[in-house]
DNA sequence: ACCTGAACACCGTTCAAGT
DNA sequence: ACCTGAACACCGTTCAAGT
């Protein structure tokens, strides 16, 4: 089969960073983090594993690019989407939903806090905080806290998702953890015992939003004093 | 050299889960996560790599045990240490300092949110929240939010620590990131530009505590309404 | 300039064989 | 019961050789 030639003189099926990242995302979504190997990636792209290194530095750079591709598509400009507080809630939910759809993104964001995807989120949240009238130093602290919270919950959620992707498994998994928690000595772990009952039924997305609101309430309280 | 025999009939230098975990912590502290291999561990314990599997299931179980060993020693009972709010700040700082001393713990906590070390932290924080008079469901949400924040910031901090352990390197590293941030288009990244100046000088521990206080203020605000 | 694929230097884990 | 260490089935990455 003759290779198609495009106007730019490259073969239509030539490798490129974009095609590699796209294929990587596909593998990650379909079969999880452990399935992404350079051999699997090369096979899917019908090329040699060494070829990938011509377009991308290493596996870490590939994961950074993949996470950024997902987050960039999701964290967009929020100007004119209501109050800053509404906008922050929407940004946070966007990231949450992105990780719900691509659990490996949660893991990847935690790996390098300074990667483009994180800078994107930080900027997004920060711009909205600027709109609230709080001191500059408080803005840095607030943005950092919000992003940390976002990242922390996303990571936990992603960890569970990676292990038990499907809905029914998830509920069973949480029930198993809850019953494991109640094995502990109730005298030593009273809180864990109390919460175990709520664990299998709780809605992660709702709980995530409750945390964001707690933060926003805290920022508000700081403003009025 | 004859093997010493203890009263329990085991050789004094016999392998045990405790000795393995101890050696693992030592390797992780000294040379970082990538240095912990079963071969290195076996060499340090003067045994075969297969022997370790008699005492511990796999590498994941080893990391879980190592993280729990560190956290258990640090997150202790906080009753009578002042107000619940004071106690929560102290617990959070204890975890922060533990991760400062053992960066790999931050990475490990994020890997499995249901591991013993995390349950420990969750219980610790939760007990203090119970002391505040907030609704049961709000307790779950608040504890989850606090622990998520703790985990998120710890993970980020650990990621930087793993890459640049020493103080001077750290400052240089943050300066490099800040100057990389200012390369971005100021029109697209106004907040990141504003914050870049503060990045190299900011105190992580202080910022961490500021986030905790934001949370506590938010919880307080919810109580009074 | 871009791609191939064998080779290198590792991993975690298993398991027959020893004591 | 506990330990040994070779062997297995992988990795990411490199690099001489091709086009």
C-alpha cells in the first residue's frame, strides 16, 4: 500500500506527538495505567517502540502531555458564568468529572504539581479568587489550598476507580472497606465506626462539592473580619 | 559465626516483618523511592530476595506497612491538648512534618486511601470534629475534606522533596519553576504571573497551616448558620 | 529526518531445591 | 518453617542500522 502524502509533505499516517498522546489516552482509558507500555503503544501505532522517542522525551513526558490534553479541554474560561464562587464550583466539578472519566489523570496530576495541567487549574481557580476582594497573599494561600484539596480528593477517588471501575463493584468495594473498618476496636476507632455506615452510600461528587463550599465559607469568613 | 539463639527459639538475626519494614524505611529515607527494590532490600538484610516474600505479601504491602509505621508513631492521641481546633492543627502539622522527614510517605498515602495510615489520620481528625457540635453528616464531609486537603498538599510537597531534597536546591528549583511560569502569556495567565514572584520565598508549612485555618473557619461559619 | 527492532540493564515475583 | 538464588516474564530506554 502506497503511503498517502499530504500537502505538507508528510505521510498521513506518520507519527506525531499528537497521535502518540491520543493513542496513549485511549489505552489509559480503556485498560488503565498498567496497560500503557511503550511496546503496547508502538503496536497500536504500528511502529517500533524506539520510534516514539523521536517525538517525545520519555514516559513521564507522555503522561504529562496526556493529562494536559484532558485538563485543557475541560478547564476553560469561566468569565461571565455567574459569580466567582459559582465559577470556582464549576471549575472544581469539571476537574472532578474529568477524573471520573479518566481516573489515571488523578494519579498523574499528583505526580508533578508543576506540570501544565496543574498550572492550568491553578490559573483558573486563581483568576476567580482575584475577583473576590481578598489580599494578594491570601489569594496565593487560598488558591493553593483549593487546588490541594481538589488534588487530594481527586487522587483518592482515582485510586478507588482504578481498582474497581464499575458501579456495582464500587459499592461492594466500599462495603468491604466499611466492614473492615468495623473490625477495629470501637474504643480506639470511634469515629471510623460511626462513619463506616455512611461509607457505602455516600456520593463522592456531593461530598467533594461540600468540601469546596467549606473552603469558600472559610474564605468568606476571613473577608468579613 | 554461630547464630545467636533467643529464648523464643528464633535466631536473633532471623528475618521478620518488623526487620524488613525497618530496613525498607531506611532505604527510602536515605536514597528515595526508586532505591527500594527487593534486591537492594535483600542485600541489606543479607538474605535472598525470595525470602522477603515469606514475611510480606508483595511490594505494595511493604509500602503500606512502612507508611503505617511512620504515621502511627506520629499521629497519637490528642485528648487534653487544648481545643479541638488546636488539636486538629497539631495533627495536621504532625503529618506535614512526618512527610517533610519522609517524603515517600506522602506519595504512598495517596496510592491507597484506605490503607491503615490513612484510617489512622482520618480517625484522629474525626474524633476532634466530633468534639465540635456539628451534624453527623457534616462530620463525615468535614473530615473527608480535611484529610483530602492534607493529602493533596502533602503529595505536592513530597513530589518536590523527592526531586530536590536539599534546601538550596529547593529554592533554586522553585525559582526555575517561577521563571518558567512567567514565560507564559501574561494575558492568558495573569494569576500565575502574579503568584510567581511569591513562589520561591513562600513557606510551605505556613501555607499549609493557612489552608487548615481556612477550613476550620468554614466549619465554624457553617455551625453558626 | 524519521523509523526499526534487537539489545541492555533493570524490575517484581515465583519456585524447585535446600536446611 | 524458613531461606536460597536462579529463572521467568516483564519493563523503559538506547542505538546501530536502515530508508
